[in-house]
C-alpha cells in the first residue's frame, strides 16, 4: 500500500499566517504540521509516500523534508497542484504514483492521537473498495457526515445543516485503484471543486465502502481554533509521555 499526503490549497482561513507560508508548514506544538500525517503513515507501515502540495511555497517542503530521512524513509515523492481544485482534484495527481496499488490518503492538517495500523490491516483484508475513518464530534456540521444504517454507511452529506449522525468523516481514506476512475467522472460542486465526499458516495452506491471509528482524539488544524486545539492536544500528549 502507498501513502498520499494532501498538503495543497491556499489556507485562506488562516490568513494572515498563510500569506507567507503554506498552512501545512505552520507549527503544531514542536513540529511542522506536515510531520504528523507523514508519521501516521510511517507508523502504519507505509513507506512509499507522495506529498501533494501547491501554492507559492511548495519548494519549502523539499527544503524541510528532503527525501524523508528524518522519518526513516529512503525516498519521498512530490507533486504540485495548481490552484484549489478540491481534495479529489489533488488526489487525482497521485494516479501515476499509485500505479494501480491501493492507497491510504491523509489530509495534511489531520492530527490524531493514536495509530491507524489496525485500520490499514482491516482495509487490506476487505479485498478492495474503500474504507474511511469516522470520529464522533460535537460539531459534525463542519464536516462530511455519514448516515449509518445498521453496520453500513448509506450516504455521506457534506457540511449538512441537519447532520444525520454525530460522526465526522475524518481526513483519512483508503481506496483501491478504482478511485481515479470515480474522480474522472466527477462534476464540480457548487464551490467549483471536485469533492472527496462525491468519491466516497460513489463507493457507497456500489456497496464497496466500509468504515472504522477512530480511537483516541482527532482534530483538523485548518482554522485558528482547531490549530490551537491541535497544539494543545499534542502538548498534553507530550507531557504525559515525559
């Protein structure tokens, strides 16, 4: 399995911080944000990783990360996203890198407490399709929200005003090679972007989506509030480990 970290976009919700750097290079406690998703993939046993970045500061990723030696990697792959075409558009740039293999995709601003190794193994056992990680949250309307019937997700609603559950779809997704065909068939949303929720719903409609509920805390870091929350959570973890 290969890993893809999506770290493009303009980070406009974090202006003025992101006027001079990419959002994913901002600090979360004692490390740049981009370190955390890479470490999550590496801890799960994924060693072949691509960073999808963009904007005016893409070169800073290469200067910071190099070939991934700091993470125990022999090599890191990079590709560049022009503009803000959406998460699915960013993922489409990794098709050549994936080369028909299953992939684990993680948004570059997703920070978690624990490990995804068990969920990656679950995906490998399911024999294709897709698997997403959910987390119960207080404000599900900020995210993609699954409607769950029994042990199945029957649909995902993007930022609904009336959420069908208290679960958020976290920014960690596992897909087989069909994902790139689904992306090619997408039409832009009202925001003018190719939505990852539409990709997930394509798998759901075909009965090829499964899920796990993520253990431990999870947060994104795309707003001032969540950026601060992520730093505080990582700091508390570090203090407990000392």
